[in-house]
C-alpha cells in the first residue's frame, strides 16, 4: 500500500489481500469521490480468475486451522474487532462520506452497525449451541453440533460498504469458515481497510481474502464461476434480483446453499387515522435517505383516500425542503449517485412514467447549472446528483413494480385497509414494508397480510438492528436471513453424532425395547355405561 495526495486527502494504492499478503496483479482501476470526480480516492487491481483461484486455495488452507480454533477464541477476535472499529469510527466515517457519497450521519450509522454486529457475535462464540437428544436405546447418547461449511464466496454492494459486509464476514468467521470476498468496486478503500482491521484484531492470514474488481465479465462473475470448479462451499450475495437469480442457478447445480439478499419495491401505507406529521417525516426519510439508494427504500407510498390530498400537500412541502449536495462539505439530506450505472438507470424511469401516464409532481432529472435545484449546496457539475422526484402512480405501471434505486417515490391512492394490503402485495418484491396507523386491528391485519420479510408499524421502511433477521421473500431473496442468531444457519450445517457405550451392536428401530400395551380394561362395562 502507498499513499499520495489528492483533492480531499490522500489517495491510496493497494493490492488484493490473499493469505495475508498484498498482491498487485491485474489491470489497475480507479475509484473517485462521487461527490467530486476530480478527487481520486484509490487505485486498485482487477482480479483475474487465477487470482481468485489462488485466494480460494489460501482460504482452504486457512480453514483447516481456523475451523479447529475454539469458538470462544474466534469470538474474542470479534470482540477485539469491535474495539478497533470504535477507535477507527471517525476515520471510517469520513472515508465513507468521501468514497461512496453518504452523509456523515448515515456513514456513522453504517460503521456503528458493524460495531454492534461484532459485539453481538463475539458473545455468540460461547453460544454455538447443539443439543443432547435421548436415544431409544440403553447405553447410548445422541448429540448435534454446528459445523462450518468451508470456503465462502462473497459479493457485496457499495451502498452499505461496512455494515452489509459485516453481516456476512462476522458470522462466517465466527462459525469457523474462511472467505474469498469480492467487495463493490465503489468502495475498495473501505473494504481493504476493513480486512486490515480484522487482521489487527487477530484474525489469522487467509481467513478473509479480498480480491478487487468489477461485476459482469469481471472478478465478480469469475468468483461465482468458481462454484463450478468445486472451490467454494457457500456463496453470499447482496445485489440485484437479476444477478441473484443467476447466482442461485450456479449454486443450485453445485448443491451449494446461497444467501441471496436482493432488491425491493417497498410499500409504506398511511391510513386515514395516522399521525400525519409522523407519517410524512417517516415517508420522506424512507424515500430519500441515501438518495433512495437502499434496497429497503420506500418505492410506493399508499395513502388512504380520505387523507390523500392533505398527505400529498404536506409530503410535497417536506420533499421540497430536501437539501442535496456534496456531503463532505455541507450538511445535506443526500449526496450523489454512487456510480454512473445507477444514475443512468434512474434517468430511464422518467420515460417510464411518461409512457404509462403517471403524473410528475416534483422532479427534473439530473441537477446541473442549467437545470438547478433550489436547495442544492456545492457544484452540481462535480458529480451526478438527482432531483428529489415524486410521482402519482397506479398499480400496473412499470415504475410501480420495478426497483428504481434513486431519489424517486410514487404516491398511490387506496381506499381502506383491504385495498392497501392488496396493492402493497402487488409488486414482485417482498423485502421491507411499513404502515402508519393507530388502529390496532388495521396494524394487525397489515402485519399478517403483507408478504414481506420485514414490517414496521409507525416507523420507516429503512433501518435494521444488528440482532434482528434481515431478508425478504418473493423476488427479494431466497428465504435466507442475515443478522442476529438466524444468520448462523446460513454458515453452518448440523452434524448428528451417536455414541455407543453398550459394547454390542444395537440397531435402531429393530432392537429397541418398545413397551407393548396390556389388554384393555372394560371401564364402560364396569361403570355401567
């Protein structure tokens, strides 16, 4: 690794981390500050398939020792990591603002989630419980144990560059697995430093190997293809539903169990009895936090007919007060698009809305000097920034159903709780959801009727706590869950063990000393019934 001066601080040049060594090979890529593209943040190599193979071999070598390390000792490494992350939180927060364009508030929360996850799983090293099971035989005992799967391939997105990788890396290594990680090419510096902090915490070389690069026709695709070579025992992915389907196909033909955390088009319902001030604030944050670049961002706000016009008026007023700009220099609601690909996808949705007959209430595409946004701070030409955009839409429209991943929200009128649930379930996704109501029965009907992995009542669609399961249904995932104790199922298998002490062969179901019932007593006759 070496550092050299750039616009907002030093840029770093670094290599892949394989078996504890830094490897400089592959075409050199760059990451620039999305808020100001003149600021070079990092130079890093693009890993080849051979780079990945070497990383997988190193991971398998490290697995032999790491899997035999007592789980409480593995947990101690995570406790060390939590303390190191707390120490480095200010540095990681500022770097995240610079490298991916998040605000300081959100970046700090991102790092804190990794701290919380490390603390939670540090103690789980003493609670990787199995069970003792009674045998049907004498002088015999039965047990179950959790065992690590082996080498895990991982791909993560750049919108949560520390939190989401921590959901995967931390439970994977706690349970005794080793990892080949391909982080997002939007956050290489954060990923490199994160692994170095694991090493400082005491993680042995080769337990986490990081290989940098892109996605399609690049390092990410080649990592997935290693499943076909038998080099990976597990795969974990955060990203689009389209890519997740393909990973699921590759995993399926190799009998590898994937963890797929995919897209969302999350409904937020506002019922006629809701606290409108609270609902407006929650809907606004659900729509525009991180510039809508979250899988849990609200996609459709479903508003009960009697309050629709009043909610729309208040929501537009709140949205018009949204501050956009360079988060490194100004206090803003959200910053730039993380990359050009997401921006180009977002621009397309304006055409979708026009073609489907949706009504544009607010929004004019990219913010530029010629297309200014009144509450923009900084130079709009320095990065790719989008207007906060609000539509009136209906079920069946493309923008109602498809994930957009940008600062865009649809208002949809519904009439009553039954229609609200029906419309909320009308997209292909099922990740997050929310309802604002003070009617206990409506809240109950929603939480049992919604098809989603997560539901908030009088709260936002975004935000996750480290000890709750995270994941979706339908096209939002394959049923796997991350965070909390539930994620341990994704990185272990159950091993059943029986121990025979009798000194002879005892055959279950055949030599079992079952008790036969005695002849029945005619109680009815005795009682005269």
